[in-house]
């Protein structure tokens, strides 16, 4: 399966928040890379999915205690 990029609007807005969500996203085998643009208004989380679905990413971030919604591109 090819990698695809998923983008989400979140409330992950600082280094401490990134540190909180990092172990959750890092342990998901279906995610090959992720980053949060804390400088953007929408705190965009970009995930390079190696098989993870949009819903799986949403579940992971919500379990970490953050709000997330998909950005339809």
C-alpha cells in the first residue's frame, strides 16, 4: 500500500502538547511520519500514513486527549 498524506486540524499547540501525543502516534505501525505545524492557526497535523485510516489517526489523537478533525483537501 502506498503512503498517503492525511491532514487534520487540531488543538496541539505547543511543544508540551506534541510531547504528550508523540508516544501515541509513534507506536502506531501504520504511521510512517507525522508533524504538527504549531505556527499555523489550525495547528495542522500532517500524517504520512502507511496504511492508517483517517479514523485511526483521529482515535489515536483523541485518546491522547486532544481535539482533531480532518481537513478535506
